């Protein structure tokens, strides 16, 4: 068995777009000289990713989270989001719900060994105040009256997409 030692390679290598944690890259002819003075062997590099302070990577998609006040969720707005391609304007539509996912196509990580890129997912958390001052309470109560949202009515959970298909295809399940 031959001992192998690590050495600093004088050449540089770029990782391909889409390379992720654990991807191995072969750099031909950059390893030690072969036995008996043969040609240099191949150097294998393993990719190790650093955690980004804002984005989580899931495959070729990037994910980030924002928290917005309930008034912004109801009224909508635009904001600037720093992406891998620089700042992009993101629109929060009026009526945005908690846990909505705003998908920005083509702003994720490049696909490995093929063209295109993943998406950027902006997950929305809506912040609802736990304490209200008198003026805020009065305004919200007035809004609730105008919208007819004074009463709470229990109801069944809404059917999922697959439940709707099942019920349409085979009739209502027992």
C-alpha cells in the first residue's frame, strides 16, 4: 500500500454550476507522479458548502423567509430582495396568507450538467399583534364590522386537491 499525502496544488479549479455538498470533481493530471515515473494521476476534489446567512439550499432551489405585518399581507407591497444576481423587486400581492410561498423562477442555483437554474422561494410569515393599543383595537373592530367578520362559524376542513378528484371520480367516500 502506498502512502498518499496532501499538497497544495499550484493550479486553480472552478466548480461546475449546480455542484453541491459531496460532489466530487476530477482534475486530470494534477495528482502525484505515477509509479515508476509515470504520468501524474488525477486529483479528486470534494465540494463542501458553507451555510449562507439568508438562503437555504434544497437541491437547485434556494429558500428564504420574510416576516410581514398583517396590514402588509392584506394591502400588499413591494420590497427589494438581495439574490445571487443582485437586487430584485419582489411583489407581495394583496391578500397574502401566512405560509404563502412566492416563487421567483430562475433565481436559484444552476443545474448540474444541464442548462437552467432552480427557483428562489420566499416563504411568508404574517405577524399578528398580540397586544393592541386602544386606537388599533378600535380600527380593527370597525374593519371587522364593515367586512361582516364579527361572528366565528365552525366548518369542515376544506377538501384537498386529491380528495376532490377522488370524490369526483368515485363519488363521496364514506
